[in-house]
């Protein structure tokens, strides 16, 4: 009887592990760096929670559905999103922010600042800060190789449509966080 229970438990755990693996590898990319081995990057964003200082359902940022979007309902600027990663950190290669692209508004821009914490460092590092123009729908940020990142803070500010400041919200479709797997 005890062996049968252990067998059922082991089977259940194996099914759960396979399900988690299949969810995790739903979005992968392969990168060949300077003729070295191919590295498979896996989008792990859906494994971590995102906290916003405004309103809006942040679960939409990692649901894998391009038809959903997140935006702050209270038009508070700047808007900050914090991705809570494990305290021990994870190796992160790239962060991708996918925005809703609206062809009828070609002059829209927003300032983006990405900061991240590295395990063992007391201060935050800046991945990049720049003005993003909505002529494409995605921007990406790279991280130092083999750094264990334990939090990511994304700040969106200064939205403009030409010279008009702050009356629109740049809707985010998805946040992707790629971690290397060999």
C-alpha cells in the first residue's frame, strides 16, 4: 500500500514538473554568441510578480496574450513597475517591453528608465534610460553577463504626443524576461 501511494505521488509530481516546464518554454529564443555554443533564452517573466505604483491589473503583463494590455488608470506620472525576483537572484540576459503600437499616433514618445539590483551590491545599477519613440512596439535592455539580478524597476515618464505632454498612457502588452539555459 505504501509503495502504491509513493508511486502515485511520484507520478503526480512528475506531471506537475512537466506542466511547469511546458509553460516556461512556451517562448524561447536561441542566441549564437561569437561562434560559441548556442544559448537558449527562456522567457521566465510569468514566474514572477510585478507590482505597480498605480492601478491596473499587472498580471496582464506576463499572461502571454498579445490582446491584453496594462496601463495605469490614474494617469499618475511617473509610473513605476517593480518585478520581484528571488532574493538569491536569477541570471537575466534581456528584458523586453512590448507596447501597443498605434499607427494613428506616430509622434508619441515616453521616457523609460530601467534599474536593477545585483545580488551582493547595495546600490541599483541602471540598465538604460532613454526616450522611446513608438515607431516600433518593443524595446529591449541587456544585463551584464552572469549577473544574478534580484529586482528590476521600470519607470515610465514624460509621455508626449508631439508637444502635448502627459495626456495619454503608453499601454504595455507584455513584459518578457529572458534567462539563459544551455
